[in-house]
C-alpha cells in the first residue's frame, strides 16, 4: 500500500499510532486508586492519565519530591493487554531517562 505524502511505500505499520484513541487504555485505568511514590504533590499522579485527545495537555503533571524516581502503581478495572504506552516529559532534564514495566508477577 502506498503512503502518499510520507515519501515511502509499505504496509501501514504506523496506523496504530494514528488510531490511538481506539487503542487507549484510559477508560480501563482505575484512576481513584493510582498511587505514586515520591510525588511532590499528593494525588497528582492520577491526573497525568488522560484521554487520547488530551494526551498533549501539559496542565497536569507529576514531579518527584526527593529524588529522580517516580514509582507508579497503575491498577486497571479488568484484564488488559498492554502493547505500548506514551510518556511525555518536560523540557531539558524534566523527562524520564528510563522506564521499567513490571509484569503482573512482579507487582
């Protein structure tokens, strides 16, 4: 399939990114029970999970209070299959340099 305007031809592997709202797990996150260790402002962690159409909104964010680590516990309302996630950081050094995802057995 030709991908006009992109200067390349291939099967559309990037369609998933373009259809992000369809694959969003936002409605499956139990935001009331999201927990974050080291957050500077209590309960700010839940606010960073947003619907697809607000994913670039930077009004709500979470910052660490003591060190460079933020440890999130993100409960879901049911079984989910995590295929990927988006982390949007701030300017300069205000973004994650590493992300670790524990499996269900590690939680």
